[in-house]
C-alpha cells in the first residue's frame, strides 16, 4: 500500500499547493516556448520541489497538452506517472557523488530521447555532490545538448557551488501556509473516510512546520487507529504528545509569577503526561515572541498561534509586569534549551534549567545569569582561573571545617544553625516580595546542608560520575558561584566539563530549591590545605574507592607478597 504522501502526490500544476508563483512562471515558460536548459529548485523539505520537477518534465514531453497541463493519457505521461520513463531520469546525489558518475552521465547524454522532445535529468539533493563532481557538472550545464534539461533540487542552497547556481534558473520554494495544509488534509480525510475535527487537522498542520509531506506523513499515522473513530483536537494532542495552548500560557505565567520549585513540579507533571519537550519549547517560544511584538507596539499576533482570549490575556498580564530586555532574555534562554533538548540524556533537563534561570529572577533585580551559555562554550582557561584565585582573600579557618572526609550537616556550627532558624522565622513572617530578594541566593551553608544528599544522588546517575565528587568539598562562594575543591586535576577537568557540570548543578538546584552554579578547582589552585588522614581512615576510603573501581572496570583483587 502506498504512503499517503505518495498516493496523493500532485500530478498536474493545478494540484500543486502553496507555490503559485513558481507554477505561474513555469506555465508561462511552456506557453511562450522559453525553456531553459537548467533549473534549480531550492527550499525546505516537503514543499513540492521533486513533485513540481516531475510535473514540469511531464508537460515538456506530453504529446497532447491541454490548457498548459499534461494530458495524463499519452504514453509519455503514463510512463512518467509509473516511474519507468527512459526520458526522465531521477538521480539521488547522496549516492551519486563521484566524478566517475558525472562522466558516465556525460556519455549517456549523447543518446537522443526516445519518442519525446527532451531527456530530463532530475538531480535531488544536488548539494551532496562532491566538489569534483560539481566541477565536472559545470561543463555539462554550460553547454548541454539541445535535447537535455537539468532540474536540480536542494534543501541547502548555501552548499551549492556559486558557479553551478549561475548556470541555472533559480526558484525558491516557500513553506506552505497552515490553512492550505488543513485544506489538503481535509480532502485526504474525506477520501480515506476518516472523521477528524478541523482543529485537530490544524494541530497536525502546525506540527508539520510548513511541509506538506510532513503533514501527510503525520496524518498517515492516525489512519491505522481506526477509520470509524472521530479524532478530536485533544485526541491528536495526546497521540503526538504535545501540549495545548492553555498549558503553554499557564506555564508561561508560572515562569514569571511562581517559584522555581513550583515550576519544576509542573515540568514533572508534563513528563508524566508524556509531553514532547521539543514541541513544547517551540510553542513556548512562540508565546513570548508574540509578547515581544505586542510590547514593542506592533500589536502583532500570529493567527496560527492565538487560539483563545485567555491566551491573549496571559500575554497582556506578562507584558505589563516586565520590560523588553527581560522578554529578550527569556526567549534566548528558552531557545538554547530547545536546541539542547535533542541531545540531552534527560529530555526535561534543559527546560528545568531554563525555568530555574527565569523564575529565580522573579524576586531579584539582577538576573540569575547575565551571560547565557552558548553552544559548545568551554570554561575559562586555566590561567584565568588561577588569576581569579590569587585575587580572592584567604578564607578564615573557622569557615572551613578542620577535618572533613565527606561533608554533611554536622559541619554547620551551632551559631550558624541558630542564625538559619532566625532567618527562616523572618521569612515566614514577612511578605515574599520584601524578603525573597535577599534569601533566594545559593550559599555555602546551603551547600553543606545538602552535600550528603548530593553525593547519594550522584551515585544514582552512575558510579563513575559519583567518584568525581568522592574527594571533592564545597569550599566557598565567589559572587554567585560555589567553588569546589578536589586534590586531583583530572577530577577538576571532568567536573568542569559542560555535561557533568550542568548535571551537578541540576541536582544541587533540586535539593536546595535554589539556583546553583559550580566551579571546581584543585586544592593547590584554591589554597585549601587538606589534612592527612589516619591510617584507618585511609584504608577505609581506599577500600571504598577500590570497590567502586572494580565495579566500573571489572576484575578481582590479587594479593601479592
């Protein structure tokens, strides 16, 4: 059985959706007999490049064209529709990349077409040709035989050689409007006897991101679920694991007006519902994009993303309470999270980190992190770290426990506990708006109080990850950064690795319910003098470390004399 997008692929110019300007240009070229020798179709996937290339090839070789449309009845049209035409050759550049392939093509072109005016070569994904093959193609494109026409198609125009582009008539395909996709899906639904609401079709259209083939592929997934069943908007959202706009607006509101802990709970709820975080973040970014447009005074609302009055009311509430810089910051944070979602081992982790960064600024004039980390950013160079350490004053000894093996709640002094109780009592008695700006800051005391739980959590990730922190201690705070110290340079580098650092920060944030940023240094760099352990303590620690190492690498102990 043919796929939906193959079964309902357009076979004439009138059936092509969303590319009116290109259809008109090609029709006029046929009408006035101004046929070029090379065409270049460029645009996103699923927007009709290959389909329109076949239709154009069909009309050029049709024996009885009618009103600038192929007749569909002549031998040439039937052969092209069946994919067996010798005069229309489709080439996949991904598997036809070498210079030798182009040389063979040059030999074939000397053979005249059989029973038609032209021999037409459709080269799909032409940007994947090697540089040598592209250069070999240049001479053919420049001076082809009169009976040869090339139609090149690509989704990545910037990778096509400028010399190739200069020899072609270039047509840019645009993304297809949602209303046009809904119209086509509605037609297919009637043909396939599938009952589905228009709002449900609109959800599929939005997921396709302007690609008709994407929309038809998504639609084909729901057909096996039952033709007698009537699909609602809610059912489609459940099938594809996306969040409706009420959830989007509610979550956007929570980012600005609720605490980090509450937002993490909302994300946990979305996870249990099986929501697609990549799609969720896209819709969330669209929400704040609209808010930015309105804040700037353009009163712009994309009709495809404004389903109800409550959605608009939520936007109005947010823009009254914030400024343009804040909206730009939120959009940038969410955009980075959306990119990282694809590669994250926990799909919800980038959204959790982003929500903590955004919501932690709700009660503070300063944002949680002024510099948003770019993709593949690395930590400061070692000389910069060393210079920073030299500028920091020596910490009084009373702030560092005299002897620590694994930090725990015992390291906090009675004076500090009493101070913490007073602060907690003050927090309970005052309004959030007045006190939270002072208290929602990660501190060294907070790090010590959750450190034992943090070490347990690292073991749940994996043993090799937990080993990095087995001899690592929270030492001090520098501005908003928790400085960790370790005796080993290898452990320092591993902890400062972006993936491990973000995981550790997420665990600390979860335990402390406060945003945490960490930086690890060696004992020498941090100025921390580690006390020597007694023989018994050393043996116990060594045995524990050795057991963990055996569990990671396998093997057994061998006693030697």
